[in-house]
C-alpha cells in the first residue's frame, strides 16, 4: 500500500483541503481497515462453510493449502526478482477523482475498507491470499482477519501521525521503496519455511 501511493488517501496529488486535518479522517480510515478485513474474513469463512471445504479431512485441507502456497510462492519469487508488486491481485487503486466528490470522512472510510479487504488492490506479497484460503479451509480462526485489520490500522495510523505518510511522504518514499525489496525477501523466506512445515505435517 505505502509503496503504491504518494499521497495520504488516494492516488495523485491531494489538495490542501484533504491534507489539512488528519484527525478528521484518521478515525474513519482505521475503522475502514478493520471493517474491510472483517468482511474478507467472514466471506471466506462463509464460503468454506457453504462449500463444505472447511469440513474436509485435516490432511486434505493441509495438502490443498500447501499446494496453493507453492503457487503463491512462485508469484512472490517473481515479484522479488523483478523488484515489483505481486501479479496475483488487482492492478488498481482508489480512483483519483474520488477525492473531489466525497467528504473526507467518507472517502477515508471507503479507502480504508478497500485496503482492509486485502485482495482488492495492489499487493507486494500474496500472503493475504494464502490467509484467505486458510480461512475458507477452516485452518485458521475467523478473527485472524480482525487481527490483520487492527495491525494494519495501528501501523498506518502511527505512520500518519508521525509524518511518514502525509504531505512530506516524498521524503520517506525512497526509503520505503528501498526497504520493500528486503521485506519481499523476508516474506519469500517465511513462506518457504511455512511450506516446508506444511509438507512435513
């Protein structure tokens, strides 16, 4: 997310009337992140329950997750080697025109919900897709999505309040983009380790 934008809320240059009062839209922004993540969790867990995937034998569900992890890992390795985002996702951002047609609070909530879903826009890693599949297979509890949303809200809120994200975001963007490659490498290593555990389970 941070690696894709150069403005606090949406793509493009944000006018002063939106940049001005962070407190006005920070609460709906972080609320949207939690709502979006909860929505994904409930939908995926519900899909697993309706299709019966959550009731498959544990060994079968683990094997399916391991096979999917290998595929996801391939996307992440490709992104790491090319220094770009994962191709497993939707190459889109919140439309720039939205900032002219909505109140800051509504825009912030909508943007937070969009990002909070984890699957509706650019992603540097495919780990969120792996978590979504694990939810559908009943291998992780449904509240894992809330923990993801809360963690994301905490990190982004701290970044905004500290000034890392905001009018001076350009100062930090080069550092964030430089760190992204290393973080992608850590992600690939972590997924590979998880794959090894699943394959030996």
